[in-house]
C-alpha cells in the first residue's frame, strides 16, 4: 500500500513545465504529488488560471490529501501559457488537442479530469473523444449552448484596443472578470471568445461521455438547469447542486471541493 505524502499547509506554485501544442504554442503545466499516484488533470475556466481556480481555492491540497497527484494546466490564452490573438487559434478542437498533448508529454494516461466552466466544457469534449485516456471526470459549472456566446465581440475588441466604453452589461461583466486576474491579456481572451463560435463547440447530447462524471453547479448559477440537462444526458452522470453559490464563487465551495476530490479518488 502506497504511503501518503505529508501535505504542506500552503500549496506552493512550482515553476511551470511547458508542453508544446500542435501549432507550437507553449502551454504551462504544474505538477504536485507522488508520480506513482493516480493523476488528476485540472483545467480552469475562462479568464482564470491554474493558480486562481485550483491552488488558491484549496483544490490542489484537497486532492493531495486524497492520495492523488495533480497536473494543472494554464489553458492557451491564460496564465503563463502563450496568448495568441487570432480567434482561429481557440477552437474547441485546439483546446482538446492541448489536453491530449499534456497527457502525452506528462505520460499520465489514463488520467482523471477536473474542469470548471470553460475547462468543464473542454472536459466534456475531451472525455467523449478520449474514453480510453480519461477514466472519470468532475465538470463544474458547465453551461449548455455555445459558451461565451452572449459576449458582444465588437465592444470587447474596441475596449481592448482603445478603452472604449462597454455599454453591454454582459460584456462589461466579462471584461471585469478578465481584468480581475493579474497578467490576463484581454486581446487573447476576446480572441478566445470569438474562437468558441467556430466549429462544434456545443456538447453533443447524442454522443456524451461514457465515463463516470460528476456534474456540480451552484444553486444561484444561471446555468444550473442547463447543467442538469447535460448531466441527465450522460448514462453514468451524477449531479450535485452547491447551495448558495453562483458561477464565480462555486470553485471555492467546501462541499464542491470535498465531493469532487472524493469522486476523483474513487477506484
């Protein structure tokens, strides 16, 4: 029986290890824990980062406590990963290919997947496309319908270029979210929002993931019922509603963290 490592009180951010995407972009990854332990691949949401979504909320520490290894990723356009400015560099196919590149480079096949918001949407597609490589998944705050589709790209581009006033309230909220995390590149995030409108970014309810999947969404999240519908479409899916949480504070909820870590640690 493998001995569990001592878990430090504060989770430190290691130096990034860079994985090359198929186009040659550098994707920052971070690793914690025993290399012999089952590995969780943690993928953050839009305008966030591995540090913001998983380290500062206590998720990495909780997963280590469960005897798991964690490999976190800064998705392209975020954190310390490269930030191209062309929407065509942010298709769902490209984001899923980054996941497979990380699995290949770190040799963590099979892996357990943890994703939130955009990371959960990528996780749906990755789990469906790679059923032999992703053995179970936690998908938090996953919306139905095309992600970031309510963003007014024209206003967002003008704000990024010249600081022009943003009058659309949804777009204003996204801009505020993007500016909340130090180091975010608004031009890259606007390009990502545009790229999500290409191709097959919507989940295919007729061809869902077949692995065990835990869906979790806050009770105050506007995507709650959409998340329920996605969970119901997965034959091995279960759903957890997080009381009193909205889309932006659910990752820090203790109930979500504990239930998700226990689910990922299951044999």
